[in-house]
């Protein structure tokens, strides 16, 4: 009896110790991880702020070293540091790898052919630890070092290092966090005082982004012999900024679906209309938050009934595959035609609408702009109009759907360039906004002063992402 009581007590003690064990997070990186030039660095570098977000169930340690490179042939390879060995001895459960900024220096980047080989060796070392950690690659931040600087190159970071880090995540099936777009594309000294190293505030943005990714509430993995999703069957995999996408045909139509590494509960998804991959920062951030990104080609259909039918068929397949019955719609430029025309037919299936410089009336674009005769003729054919007079009498443009949108209570966000000379704000979003206001269903409009039709989106997409998360009750 006494022996049984002792065994029981030991089991309870071991169980309590196991439940009290903290999740260990190793932050591996260079001076940005270390927190160089931040006052009270140990309190305000990004790992310290991440610790504050995650709370007592986690133990976050900073293994950042100033000036280090991923390249073994760089001027200060991270693998030669004591922190590299300490990070392994820590036996972390999660490893955040943020290296590459110092590799962009000309005297280091001449060895760029070795970057992925050295990165793979780095990944393999941490993968082989007894703790079997979850590895998360973090892209370098955008920086504002002048182009004539002989050292760190903002162009190399943006155009070469970042895509290579994304490729490593894709090849290895690893989580990736896009830190490049955490700051806007214009220098803000409050976020990055020396144009390279984040301030305490900038480090806070990094910590918050990582925290949000780590705390996505995921779906349980498919059990047993669960069938492969329809979009993988016969599909061609591709790399979408480090995530795995699938290119496939659905009823003879070109389609794509990109998968997150962790699928959020309820399988939320954002459905992009037209211009796949253009200004993708919102899509990337939503992938980090557990959304799928979907695309169904409706090129040269201009939101016509044929385009709506094509989307109806694709939606049915996504719903049957278990995706959320309410989808977030994303339409840039002429993509506004299809997202609004489909939403008008299916208002109960729409979680929210994000429209970017959207065409709301084809009588303005393309029909009223010189030089768009080709698009106008394609539009007439897509709708089956006999001539332009019949098209001008059409009452099925997005501008005509305000009452449906208002009645359904669909949250709507538009992003517009005030200097757009193609899709004029005053003849598109402004009219729609006034109609919605009159119906007591105001929409959000983000104005970009002195910006034309391009670039779409926002260089730092957080306001757009927050809107979508709020609308889908995930913020």
C-alpha cells in the first residue's frame, strides 16, 4: 500500500513538472535581434517584448550577435559565435532564424552562390536537436541605407536575400514570417532611427507580428485516410513567398490555392480577383495568420454573368472541401467588378470586401477612357451587349449594388490613390461611398495622397489585415 502511494505521488510530481515546463523559444540573429542601439536594450529588444506578449508559459532567449552573417565565408559567420552553440544547448522548442542583412554587404554577397547551401546546413543543425524544434524563418526587415553605401544593400536585401529565404522555407516546408513589410516603404525615424536598426517601437512591431503567428489557433490535422484536397489533385506545386501553392485546372479554368503552415480554426480564406501575385503583402500576412489564399481566373470577363457563374462553381468546391462558408474578397482595379458582382448574388457568403483602386462602373473604365477600345470590345463580348449604348444602359455595375451590400451588412474597405487618372476616385469609390453613407452603412476608405493607380495596396499592410481579421472575428 505504501509503495503504491509513493508511486502515485511520484507520478503526480512528474505530471506537475511536465505541465509546468515552459516552451523554449530561441531567437537567433544579428544586431536587429540583439537589439543594437536600443536604450535599455535588455528590456526592449524584440525577444524581450515577445516574452512579454507570450507570458509565463514561454521562455524566450536572445541569441543575437551584432554583425553576423549566414554565409560561412562572410566577414563574421554566425556559426563561429558562442551564441550559436548556446542556442543549440538551450534545446529550444521553437527557433526563430533572422539572418541575411549583413550578408548583403558587397564583400560578403560576392559569395551569394553559397548562401542557400550554408542556410540549409544551419537548418539541418537545428532540426537534428533532441528537442526537435519548430523552425521559423524570418525575412530581413526593409532598410533605408542609401544605395551608394558600400556596406549593407537595401536592394540586395529586397531583391535577392529575401527571395532566397522564402525559397529555403518552401524547400524545407518551414514556417516563414515576412518581416520586410513590418515598416512602411518611407523612412520613419521613430521606427528605424539609423535607417537599419529598429527602435524599441520597431522591435515591438516585430515582436507583435511573431506573437500573432505563434498563437494562431489551428485546426486539427486530418485523421486516417482523409482524401487529398481537390486543389492538390493533379496540381503543380509552386513557391508563394515561402508557402506552398497549388496550380490546377477546375472545370477547365486556371485556379490556385496557397496553404498556410498552420490552418486557422474554421479554415478561413481570402479570394483574390485578378492580378495574381501583384502586391502580395496582405495575402502573405493572412497566410501567417492561418488563412488560405485562393484564385479563380476570370480574365477578360469584366465581372460579367459568365464570370459570376465561374466563381459560383469554384466556391461550391471550396465549401465542399470544408472551407469557411464566408469568404473575404480581394479585388484590385478591374477585380472590383467581379468581387462586387459575385457578392451581390451571394451576399450571405461574403465575410468582407477589400477593394483596391476598384472599378465600380465599367462605363468609366474602360469605356470612357481613350486608348481602351480593346478592353471595351472584350467587355461588350463578355456581357453579350450589342453595342455601347446597351452597355451604358446596364444597371448591374458595382455602383448599383450598394443597397444589397448595406442590407447584408458586409464590412467594406477601399484603398484608393487620390491621383489615380485611370480608375477615377470621384466616379467610382466616391459615388459608392456616398450611397452607402446615405443607407446608413458607411465603408472605410484609405486615401493615398498624390498616388496614382499604382502601386496598389499599402507597403505595410497591417491596416488591411486588421480590417479582414476584425471582419472575420479573428482580431
